[in-house]
């Protein structure tokens, strides 16, 4: 696998909205620094639901993006889904919480699925896109930064599996809005989840 795109967002107001968002990201043609908060210079405008140490980077696989291109019948330039990184050869459905993406210097750990919202639907100019995205079961992957440093397009990427409980990121998305039994809760909580997600599960609801 290989890193093919690094994308940064700038604060802007989408058509029909009154608040700023950094969802519209564009590829950059230079190496970038990654710290515990993610890509240095990337806009995170709503810190209640986005960003933070457990959702520092949003990563997409090229296999998943190619599927969406065919599904939507349109081109999807890097950054269209608000992703920070695009990894060639990766199918998001294969990633579990705790799996690690190892680049030249940077190491990331999968923590949670990307949960679609009204801002994402507005970005895609489709009021039904939230339902479409959940039904597809191919979520973007939020990651925490295990090791920061410089990252550049063209670097090789290696995926190493988590050695503990195997909870697929897609399984967390498809559980959206559904009650969890005690066995599911225990299995999910045994994985190194993002803090927001862990708190919601502990409060007896998945999201």
C-alpha cells in the first residue's frame, strides 16, 4: 500500500449553512507535519464532534473511494469526503479498531468510524447522503497519532493488525442507532476505541 494524497481543509461556510466547517479538503503537494492533533494546519471548526487526540486523522482507502465513485457516478477528487489521507490499495471494510498504519515516520491507530452528519450531506449536495453512507457500510477511518513526524505522498504504508479484540470499523458504523446487548458492549469496549465512542457506549447507547 502507498500514501497517495495528503489533504488539508480551510474554514468556510457551505451553501445553505451558517457555520464554518473544514470538511472541504484539498490535496497538498508538499510534506506535512503530523502531531498529536493531526495534520498541522488542518482546520477543525467543531471540536465537540470532530478532532481531538482520538480522531486526529481521517483516513480513506482507494478501494473504498473507487467504490463510491462507481456508486455515485462522479469523480471524487482527494479530500471530497473530508479525508486527510488516502491510502492506495486499502479497503476500509478490512480495518479493525486498533489496527495501525505505519508510514516512514508517522504511526496511526484506527479508533472509530466516520459518522456522517448534515454537514457531510451538504458537502455532497445530497440530503439523503447520511442514510446512503450508513447503508453502504464503508466508513472512513478515524485514527489517533501514535508517532508524529513528517509525512509525504508517495510513502509506503503498512497495516499491522491489532492483537486484541477484533472489532471492525464498519461494524461500529452499521450498529449506528441500534441498541447493544451486554456481550456486544463488552466486546466493543475491549477494543481501543476513540474516547467519544467509548463514552457513548458506556452511557448505554452506541451513538
